C-alpha cells in the first residue's frame, strides 16, 4: 500500500502548504481536545460516545452501532494480541499460567491484630492537613497527570490532523458509490474523458488519484488500529469470559440431569403409594361429610313439626332457638338445595307468628297477674298448674327471655298499661265492697262512686281510705316482685354477654398458641388438602378445614338440641342457658339491656305515681263538697297521719318520692288551716267582744296546761271528766312562780295557740301556713284588746260604764302573759321548720314588739289618768290652814284607790315603777301650782304649811303596800334660787 509521502501534491495558486504539500488550514489558536476512541467491541462495556472518531461522517461507519462484525479491513490485526506477556498481572500467572489460583496466607501469631481504631488518633490529627492537601491538589494538578494528558492530546491532535486530510464526503453517513453524483465526485471522469483519447497526462492523473485514495485508506486503518488497541483488553477479556460461561453451563446441565433422575426415583419409590392412600382417606372424608349433610337435611326437614310441638307447650325460647339454628344452617350449609327453597320464608313467617303470640301471652299474663286476689295469693305464683307443667314464674321468665331475644324491648309498656287499668279497678272494687255493708246507701239510686263516697260518714270513709291504702301497698309489692323477676332475667342476659366476651377474648389469644384441642387435626387436614388439591394454598385449606369442623359441631349441637326439646321440653332453664351461648349475636346489646333495667325502675316509679294518683281521686272526690274542711282537728290529724304513713311506705317500697298525694293533702291542709284559723279567730273575736275585762277564776285544767307547757310538753292534755275530788278554781294563774291575774279570754287564747302547735306537730307540712295564721291571731288579739280597752270600745260593745284602772291593769297583765309564751311558741315552730324557712320566724319578733308597745301604752294611760286628776285637784290648792289641806287629802285618797286597784293585779316591781312615774307627775303639777302661788322655800309661814302637806302626802303614799321604801324625793317641788 503506497505511502502518502510518495504522492505528489496538487498545485495551489498560493504556497500556503509546507514542503510543497497541501495542508488544511488550522485555527491559529492552540486547542486541547479530549481523546476520542472507537466504539467498544464488547457490548457489556459501553463507552458512552454517540459519534465516531470525529464530528464529521466516517467512511467505514454505518448508520447502526459499530460492532466487531462491522470490521472489514485487516481483521487478523484486530484479533492479534502482541502484548499478552506484558498484560499478565504478576509473576505467578506469568510463569505458571492463567489457571493459577491465589490462596489466603494465614496471619502470623506474633503480629498484633491491627484494626482501624489503632489509626484513629492519627487520622483525627491528619484530617485537617488532608483536606488542605486535597484542596491544593485540585487547584494544582500533578505533573505526571499533566504529561499524560499532554501526550494523549498530542497523539490525538496528530491523528486528527491526519484524519482531516480525508475529504468530508467519505465521512458522510449516506456515502454510497452507487450514487452517480457521489461516484463522479470521488472519481472525476472529466480528467479521463478529454478529447484525443488517452495521453500521458491522463495516466499520471489516474495514478495520482489512486495514490491519494490509498493514502486515505492508510490514515483510516491506522486510526482504526489505534482505537482497537485501546479497547483490545476488554475485547479479549469478553472472549475469555465467554469460554468460561460455556463450561459452567455444561456443568449445570449435567447436575440438572442427575437431579431429575433422583427426583423421578423418589417419586416412583416414596410418593405414589402414600399419595394414593391420602386420596383414599380424602374420599372417605368426603363420604362422611356427605352422610352428615344428609343427616342435617333430615334434621332440618323435622324443624316445622318440632316448632309446632314446642309452641303447644308455650316453649317460645326453644322454638325461636330452633328456628334461628335452622335458618343459620340453611344459609351456611344447605344453601342452594332446591327442596328447601321455601323453608326460609316459612320460618320467617313462623317467627313473626311467635312474636305476636309472645306479646299476647305476656299481655294475658300481666292482666291475670295484676287482677288476681292481692291478699289470698302470693306475689308471684310458684305453684305448678295442673294443665301446665311450668310454673307462673318460669312462664314469665321464658316470656321475658323470648321477648328480649326478639328485641321486643317495649313489652314493659304493655305491663304499664295493664297496671293503670288494674289500679283503677282497685279503687272501684274497694268502694263497692265498702258500700255493700252500708244499709243507708242505696246503690240502685246512687250509682256513681263519687256520690257514694260523699254519702259516707267520715269514719266510714276513713276506713275505706285505709283499705285503699293497704290494697295499693299489696299491689305495689306484687308489681315490684314481678319486676324483680324481669330484672333478674335481664341481669342473667347481661352476665351471659360478659361471659361470652371473656370467651372470645380467650379464644383470640396471642398468636402461636392452640386455642382448641383440634388444632393439630386442622393442620393435618390442611396439609392433606394442600397435597391433594391443585392450586390450593395452605391458608385457604386451613380455613376450609375450620369451616368443616364448625359445621360438624353445629350439626351435633342442633341434633342434640332437637333430641332434647322434642319429647317434652320441660327443662326451660337448661334451654335458656344454652340459648345464652348459642344466640349471643341475637340478644340486645349491653346498652339496650341497661336501658331496659332503667325502664324497669321507671315502671316501678310509675306504679307508685299511679297509686298515688288514684288515692288523690278518692281524696278529692270526698273534698268536693267541703266535708274535709269541716273536719275537726283530731280527725284531720288522723287523715294526715294515714296519708303520711302510706306515702312513707310507698317511698320505702319503690324508692320514689311522689308528690301528688302529698300535694293533695297539702291543698286540703291549706283549706283546713284556713277554716281552722277562721273558726278560732271568730271564736276569739266573740270572746273579746263579750269580755267585761274582770279578773276570772283559773280552772285547775288550765293550771295543769300551763304546768305541762313549763315542763316542755307543747300539747293539749286529754279532757278529764269532772269528778267529786276535782280541785277548786284558783284566783291567779301561776306561771314560772309569778301570779297572773287574767281574763277568761286569755285562758281560751292559751288553749287556742296550743291547738295550733298541736296541729303543727301532727302535720309538719303546714308549719309555715300555721305560723302565719297564728301570727295573725296574736295580732288580732292585740289590736282588738287595744280597741276595746285603750280605745274604750268595750263601752259600746259590752256596755261598760267606764274603763277603770283595774281594767287597764288587767289588760296589761294579760298581754304580759301572752308575751311570756311567745318565745316558747317560736321555739316549737322553729323545731318543725326547715333551715331555709327560719326567716318566717321574724313575725314573732314583730308581735313581741307590738305587745310591748301596747303594755307601755297602758302604763302611760294609767299615769295619764293620775296626771289629769292631779292637774284638776292641784289647780284649786291654796296654802292656808287647816292642815293637811283638803286638796292633799283628796290626792292621797285617789292614790290609795289607784294602789288598791292595781296592786293585786300587777307585780310589785311594776307597781313601784308605775307609782314613781305617778309621783313624778304629781311633783311637776305641785311645783307648777306653787310657782303660780309664789310660794318659795324661804322658811316662812307658807313654806311651813306646804311642808306639812308634803309630809302628809309622803306618809300616806309610803303607807301603801309595797311602797314603804319608795323614795319620793319631794325636794324637787321647790324652784331653785337663782
């Protein structure tokens, strides 16, 4: 192949080439280009280059990626590896061959085991220096790296300069000599088609063209060889790896053949026989399942006759359980069986019929239980009837459990309606029985119960009321006993739900523990299913085995239940206990059961309220004509005590604080209090209007009454029949060691307010009303006595000629006696009031103040009477003989009369205080008269006469009883000298 140096260059107009050759002009600025290599011959190690040697088109490259099969020139040179000895890794592989394998040399026992922790302090110390070194290394590259880069760059520039001599047309991807234009461009025939045929010039031109093309070929081959030499190591590595892979595949094929042979022998010797036995066992299990399925179908076929038999004996719980079990079996195990297609709907209709039967039966039970005799028969019948082997209590429990199971939670409303009707009938029956024994009431003429009760005398009506109370107490006891039975059933269901939850929690224990003894059987069946069923996973087989075992357990329980319940079903409690476990999902939730328990308690409260309401009807029917208002205090107290006793008994029995009966009693009590107060107020007014205000004798019974009050007994003693040894009346009333001269009205007043206190003790609910009325009574006595005595109303009312000082003193002493008893009355009422009602006690404080003011006015009135007398008498006083003067004699006479009138009525202290005030008035009037007469204390004759009169006055006053030590201080009658 000719070299490029032997070819003559083409002439150029300007000599820009070197040595006379044509060279492509280069960029005057130096450029450093990265080394570009040929595409990799090994497809497992791509070079990442998309293009060929340069950016221009390549003559030898095609449109697709270059491979070893694309090499068409000098292929032996590409396959030759003249550097094999130089590429071997070390001395051993070079000398002993490529098959030499390195082995690990055992570590020396004399050298310590050096780990990275030994270099920790050094690395920590050199870390900062290393970072500085790396930063400097990045900024200033290594000299060897720079030389390598410059060498590669120089070779690349040289190769690129040689490749740039090749025309660009040979590098185009669409280069094809078949194209006339391309062919004409590569081989310019214009040089060979000159006129005159071939010449020496044409021959030279063709030879020059051939040498130029040869030169292009040499340049391209040299570049290809250089690129192949750069990638030759990877190529020959891939070739050697291919041979090793083929050897490994042959070894694997031989191992697989041996394994297949051994597996076939194991299958023939060990598996085919046991699998045949397993298939036979599975077939037998399938036959057993089919037999059980047929027995289950036979049992289901007998469901309707068994249900009818259970219903005939009122065994609703067993019938419902049998229906639920059958429906569950139909849905899970017998689904799709054509002969049972209508059985599900028939069972649903039968279940609805049982619901209606249970509701009707419960209604009949409630009606019969509430209407049977309350005194002769027990609360809940425990005896066994002849026609039925089940007692009434068990019947009730069965009904309640069946209703709860069917979620008929409104059955208590039925019992409540029957209870209201029975309560109404109780009153009617009691009235009819009472009227039956009364000949004076004609039931044919008087047909209404209300009119019949009004015609009764109070003792007869009161006996009727007590009978109604007793009957209603028995009625409530029976209702409570029945509700206790119902509540006991509900509590049993709640307890069963709790046990079921505990069992479920125990079954859903920690994973890995066997929750049942049949777990090993389930695993064996799962393995069997895995071996015999195609495409069945172990989890699916285990689920199927569990379902099969549950079906067998349900079948056995259903058959056992039907075998127990079909003959007679007398063990209702046993079937109910079984139902607690088997129908837990059908029973109400705990929230609903707790609501039923609350309804049971509310029903007991309602029964108490209904009983009270019916008793209120009896009470108001009697009170319409006002007969209860006309009762005596003792009769009303008996009525109040009977009502309070009944209310207290019902509260203890039912735990309900009913207010209807108490409210009716309170209403009647208010009317009674109003009539009671009006009667006594009228009586007191009549007594006051007829009172002549003279001292009355005190009978012995009043003295005993006062003594009992002093002993703390605020009650009215029983009236004693008069006898021959009765004590005579006393002149004064002894109260706490003091004598009280009183009028007859005050004695009656003491008895009246004791009657008020007695009513409050017997009927505490009327304490506030009675206190208000008693306050009004005491105020009325105070005001009316003031009008009659101080206001001189007794002159017109009674016909007194005048109001004497004795009348005034007697009125004052009576008021003082009432004031003495007001604190006692207050303490009695305070013990009957609630703490929040104590504010009403202030009425007694106001009454006490009014009475004290009245007493003070009477005292002032007595003083005023003497003042007017002194003014009248002393206005005629003259200082002359004889002595003592008639004027002073008259004054002493009037003073003696005053003392005689009040000394026996008022206590000594009050008498002294009163005469001191009278003496003060006398001194004022005497002093004024002496000043008018001009008499002074000068020792003259007139002064001596006045001294004699004053001494006479002092002697006579101090001579009066209880006034001996009274200091009259008569010196004050003289004017002080200025």
